[in-house]
C-alpha cells in the first residue's frame, strides 16, 4: 500500500509537492490543539517551578500569588460550566447578569482557596498517568498523582472538555472528592435560604473576608 | 464477576447487612434518599466538636507539631500506619483482594521486622503501596449502604456503617494487647494526636473554601468513602447541567 502510493506521488511535480507539504504544515500548526494531558503537565510543571523559584510566592505575597493564578491557571478552566454544574437548576433559571456575577464570585473563591493552599505544594512532585482516551474524544479525564515526601500520594484528576480555544478543565477531583460536587451542596443550601442572589451575596462576603490565618 | 458469584455475594451481603443493621441501628431510620437524617443533631455535635477541638485537641496537635522533631513525628505516624496496614491486610482478605493483601502483608512484615516495630516505613521506600482498606470499606464492598451520616465530637465525620467499622477496630487493635493501662492509654492518645495533626493543613484549606464547613465536610467525607469502597473507580454520578 505504502509502496503504491509512493510511486504515484513520484509523478507529481516536486514543486507542487513542496507547496502541499508546506500548506499541510501550516494547517497543522494552526489547528492542532495541545493534547489535554500535555496541557495539564505543562501548566502544573510551570506552576511548580514558579512556586520553587519566585521569591514573592515564597514570601506568601497573596496578591501576587492570586495574579499569577489568574494569569497562568484560571484561563485553562471553563468557569461557566463549573458554575452551571455547581449551581444546577438555580443557574438555568438565573438571568445572564446573575450568571456572570455568580461565575465571577465563584472564580475568585477558587483562586483565593488555591492561593492559600499553594505554600503546601512546595516539596511535591507530580506523576502523570498516560491518557486513556479516544483520539477524537471531546471529554477526557487526565489523571495525575501528587507525591509528597513521607506521605501517601494523592490522586488529582481533571475532568476536561474540548473547546474552540483548547482543552479546558471543568472539575478537579482530589483523592476522590470532586470540587464541583462539594460546591453543589453548598450552593443548593444557599439558594434554598436566599435564592440565587443570596448565593451570590454569600460568595461575595466570603471573598471580601480576610483569609483564615495560615499555619 | 459471574452471575453465580454476584448472587452469592448478594446473599451474604444481605445477611451481614441485616445483622449489622439490627445490632447497631435498631430504632434508626435508614433512608437511602436522605444521607443525613440527623442533620439537626449532627450540627449541634459539630458545634460541640468545634469548641472541644478549638480549645483542647487542636492546640495539643499544634503544640505536638511545633515542639516535636519531624523525625519523631514521622516515626509515630509510621508506627500507627503499620497498625493501619495490619487492618488493611485483614480487610483485603475479607474482600478477596489478593494483590492488595500481598502488599499489605509484605508491608507489615517488612516494617515490623526491619523497621523497628513499624517506626520506619522501609516498605514505603521500596514502593510497596498501602492498601488503605478498613472495616467500613469491607462492609461497603459486601453491599451494606452507608446508613445515616453522623458527626461525632472529637472523632469527626462518619456514618453508621463506617462508625461500626471504627468501633470494631477499636476493640480488636493490637494496642489493646498491652497490659499496662497507662502505657496503653498513652499510645491511644498519641495515635489520636497524630491523626489530628495530619488534618491541620487540610483544615486551613477547608476554612477558605467552604461557605458552610459542615456541608463541605459531609460531602467530602461521603465522596471520599465512596471512592475508597470502589478502589478509586466510583460509579459515575449523574451530572445536573444546563
């Protein structure tokens, strides 16, 4: 089969072949998306190296840490889908403006939580499991394992979806605990007490409160 | 995975479930739809817990972390981890998990024999994974449902099923073989402090993340246990989405 096609190609003028090859190359570069597991690996390695090298991160400069997370990590999350999953029915019934405020507050809360927890990740290494998914899958789970010296490794899985601007995570599952599922209970409770505006208010209040003292 | 095996498993599960249910939750309503039927009582327990924990247990755990050299804390943690491994081995066997049983038995023999009664985790350095099985998971494996969620002051979140496992373990732990009452109580106490100390960092994240720590702990606990019962592969949950 290969032999036949090579022979056939030999009849095509070499200049044309060159142009076709070039076009194919450009097209691949433009449309190829970074594979989800490669993306997770690149972003987490980048984050780890920042934690280890940035003096302002090590000094615990929360504003700086939050800016870094906002710039480097947040763009790889689909906040709208995370919010929709966590708020469920209340989200579907919300106005576009409420949806946006809810998603923004939820994002701030996640960034604050992550930045607060970041100093615990200093001595860790991450191992990545090979991705087991179909080549044209649009939803995958990327499995990683965080190893800390002297402690049991922790599995961290990312539920990811394919979007026009690359793969994005919509849930993080730490040692079997899904972030979105945890927040679904929290959000349901707040919505029951004060509707969607009550939930937004509760999140905003949490975000403007000083972070708990870190030890 | 054959039908015969699953029928047998089902029958045994029902028998064990009936026994445990009648013995331990006589009088308690087991509602499969409501995970936390005693929520009002549990919330009171949670408040009591916070007072006791914040004023007594947590300061002790913090002092322990501050004033004890890390090498000592690691040895203490390994010692109790070795007991965990013994129970994990028993529960591997009860669930017919051969590979895990081999690993856990190997860990216990290596660490007890060459790691000074478990103070050094030699097996861990040799990369023998911990099975992390317990009685609660064995009950779950045989089809016993979680039963009502419970929050017990000082001990924290549990369920009727997992709590029964903890009680069973407390009565069968090798620590009870120590005849000297004072020494036995000290070991029990140190074990609890070690457990509490390992939760200090998580708690910090929890307080930042949760709108209502009670709900957050409950959902985390139930998710975690479900994950452990299914050895890291819980059945997919139906997602509610737009």
